[in-house]
């Protein structure tokens, strides 16, 4: 009995995670696909040339594990998609949390630090854009294998470098930012005195060689791509992304209530902020001089490296996840440093947990609501079409409805440019969807009808999307 009490005291964060996991699996299973979920490589894949055109190399991404997820989902889309995807994400997040605990243990942190930082990682609203997303397993498993690369590096003697490099490559094949652990691992190892300065220099050169080798492979592999302008690094964009990174990583507030105009509730947003501020103060502000040391400086460098690929290109709430294991290290160090106000720290952590549950619940509910909008539009399009058709021309009137990350999605993005309807028919029809988007003006509907008349003889059916409403035009039939 005494031993059980000791184990509970030592692993209370792990026990909390195990209790919360079934709940998280259930609520995420209610979230339906929207936006990128309809076009990512984790979407059901029916490509007969799967190995050649997806697994080996695809566009400017080389993410073979993503393609495997899409292939499995395609075996039985109605049964597996998106439930299978959600399970892969949530289970990966749970294993990541366990790995964070192990990481903190190996780094020598105390019991309170390990448990608080691990539970922070698991439930912090900063993780929710990843945990609730259908196509985010690449983000989760890139971090998981990144952490694994560090643990293998410092724990193994024989095959140390082989294990480290293999884990980094696997992380990279999940998502490209996993490659940064080729540098993060030796930097963290040096910061926490696992290696000396000479070994750091040598292993950083190995890390740079790994990155260069990957870059060369990407360059020489055959590809036919057009890089979207938003992926091109720019000075102004990097500054904006740095601001996004800071706020989404460190400032716990309900961003839907704060930023999403249709749901704006500044009082509710302020309450969540006030609940989380004491925790932020005790961890990051009070006794700020504690952070001026080799361990924290190396951790900050590692954190910046972890998120650098996203800050240089596209940064959204989902991309915060890449650096949260490093944030957990900084939090763990801060908790261990605190000697005189442990009671206040515990109370502030409880308040942070309350704020997190409030925000997480709101984020999950908003994600569910966005998915239901897309499903409603898909069912409406099918019902108004009346019977199976082979080809559809989709005209979307650009929506002025604001969005926020993957939680509050524009209706036509939830509709997936018509792909949600293919899903509702289990990909039996329509076989072809061609779409165009027109600017929203006073005469937008008139223009939509003019375009429809042009294409009515070329396609079996025309769908016009105006916000969350669907109009259907068919040859020989009245508008529905």
C-alpha cells in the first residue's frame, strides 16, 4: 500500500494523462475533416501508383509515413477516416508526453518539476491545434522521434551515432522540422553536461552533414512542383511569425474569444488570461536571473531551432507543438529552482489547469462545429443533386467570414471545395470536381450564374457555394 502511494506520488502526471486519454480520444473522434484535411496526404489515398508517386517522394515534401496513413485510411474511408487519423494523433501525443517525462527524468529534474512540466505539455492549449487536427500526426511523431534521438544519443554507448542519426531521419520523414534535432541533440547534451565542448563541435558538424545530405537528396530527386509564395521566407513574415510563436507558446488565453470576431468575448478571454497569469509569472518572470546559465541558454537555442522551419515559412497554432518539449525543459528547470514559494506555485498551476480545461473545451467544441458545417453542406449538395453524377463544376463566392486556425474554419473550406461530398458518397461520386472562386461583390450571384451557364453543357452539374448555402443547377432541371 505504501509502495502504491509512493508510485502515485512519483507518477501522478502519468496517471492524470491515462485518465484523460479515453476522454481525448472520444472528443477528437467527433471532429470531422475541414480545409487541409481534404487535400493532405493523410486523406484517403486511392492512387494505384502509391509507392512511386506518394511513398518515395511527393511534391516538395518527403513524408512517407503520411502517405502510409492515407493509404490505410483509403482501405475503408467511411470506417477509418477520420477516426483512424485521430487515434494515431492522440496516441502519439500520449507517447510524446511519456517521452517528455522520461526526458526530464534523464536531465535530472525533481519529482514536482517532472510531473508539472509533463502535465503542462499534455493539456496546454498550445498543443490543441495539433491534437485536434486530422492531418497533424506528422507534427506529433516528428517531435516524438526527435526526443527519442536525444535520449538514444545520451543513453547509448554502442551504436550511439547510428541510433541518433536513424531517429533523426525517421523524425524528418514524418515532417521536415524533425531534421532540426540533428543540431538540437548535441546542443542540449552540451548544455546539460553530457558532452564537452570538443564533442559538441564534432557532433554539430555531423548534424550539419545530415541536414546537407537531406537537402541534396531533395534537390536531386525528380519532382514537379510549384512552391506557394507563403512558403518563401521574408523579413516581415519572419517577424510576424516570431510574434505568433511567442504568444501561442507562452501566453495562455482563449484566442477564439480574443481574435475571432463572430465569437469575440473579451470578458471570457480576460478570465482565462487572468487564471493563467500567476503560473506564467512564477515560472518565467519572478527571479528571471535564474535563466542566465548554460542549461537554459542551450534550451532556448534548441527551442528556436525546433520552430525555425515554421517561423521562416508558415507559422500557425499547430506549429507551436514543435517546440513544446523544449519549453517543458525550461519549465522543469524553473520549478526545480524555486525553493521558497512552492505553495504559491502549486496554486498557480491549479489555476493554469482550470484555464486550460476551459480553453481546450472551447477549442474542441469549435473544431467539432466547423466540421459539422462542412458535413451539412456536403449532405445538402448530394440531396439537391438528387442522383449520382460523374462531373461537377463548383463555383465558390469568396467568403468574408473570418477564420482562426483549424478551430473556426470558413464554410467553403469546411466543405473542402466539394470534396466533403465525395466523402459522403464513400468516394463513389462525383468522380470529377473542378472548382473556381469568384470575388464577393454585390453582383456575385449574377456572375456565378453567368459562369454556370458557360459550363452547364460541359459538366453534369453545377454547384454554387454562397457562404454555407448550396445551389445546384443541372441540365434539363430547375435550380434546386
